[in-house]
């Protein structure tokens, strides 16, 4: 499924706007402990393990959004926005990745 951050696609025409679609993925607090246990993985201030987990969460959120759009009859998602938020309170923090966009049918 074509999934873009732009509001239109050159050479394509939107024939039907279906509506908002979204997907979410949440990383639990124990994942962060695992990352810090492998702190030696950090090179130049970056952690490959942490980045890989964030990338997996993003991929899950986008895949859920695409699945929802497909079930509604869309063949593309426009104006995709990815957000990263921390949630939780005194019991520990979690990281949520959410993907939102507009499901459409392109001609």
C-alpha cells in the first residue's frame, strides 16, 4: 500500500477520501532496562539496539494503519504523521509510537 507523508501524489488523483486511519505500538519499561544492560552497544552517543526497537515499533504502527486502511477499501494513505510519546506514571514509563494518516482511493 502506498503510504506517504505528502498530501497528494504527483500523477495520481484521489477519487475517494475514506477517512482517518491509525496504528499504535507500545514499548514497555523493561525494554529500556534491556537497552541499558547492553550499553556497550552505544557508539558515538547512539544505541543501535534502541534505534532498532524504535524502528520495529514504528513498523508495527505503520503496518496496523495500513491494515486498517486496506480493510476499509483504500489503496493509499496520505499525510502520514508519526508521533513518539512517553506514557505511564509512577509505575514506569512506556514509549508509544503512533501513525496516523488519511486513507484514500487513488486512480
